[in-house]
C-alpha cells in the first residue's frame, strides 16, 4: 500500500487587509495621536468633502476598520475610538494612509498607471507625477494564441 502525499491546500483568503498586502502594520493603525492633527478639509481635493461622506468606520474580522478603495482592502484600526467620532477617525486614518503612500493601490501606480497623475493622489500637494512612460506588462514566455 502506497502512502502518497497529496499537495497541501492553498491558503484561502476571504478578505484582504492592508497588513496582508504590505506585510506589516502601520503606526497610525495603533496610535490615534498620529491622526488627530489631520485636517480633513485641507486634505480633501478641491475642498469637496462629498467623497468623504462614503467613508465610514466598519468592522472587519471583529476589528474596527476603514475600506481603502484604491487597494480594495481593509485598513484595521487597533486603538480605542471615542464614541461619536467613529467616521471622523476612520476618515483620518484613511487620509493618513493615502498621504503616506502606503496604500497598495498607490504602490502599483508606478508600474501600471497609464495616464499622468499625482503618485500620492490629490491628497498631497506637490506629489511627483507617475504614468508619463507607460509600457504594457508582458508575461514572460507567453505567446498570444493563433486564431
């Protein structure tokens, strides 16, 4: 009787968070003092707060979190959030994440951005421009099928 080992099951991920994508936590996830001084109006492009109205404190894996739509991931928050300030703190943590350039979506801009745009988005004045020299990615060894 042979005892052949089956290949291990691949890891199944139900939701992706910023820590998984970056391989680390960020200090502003653990210390509210690092986001308290963020002025949401000053950090908002064109002083239009409408987009911030869609940003709310959520719960992901039992932990308070804010959704980063640029990387399609959750940014978990590990400090106590004062009652009544839930959405404000979520918005400040997200803005800090975007301004810091730590959003995985921002990290991908350097390689995949097709059109010129500020690397750190409109949240950081004077951010360098990326996407001025786009080249389509080509998978090494791949050949298009013959039709």
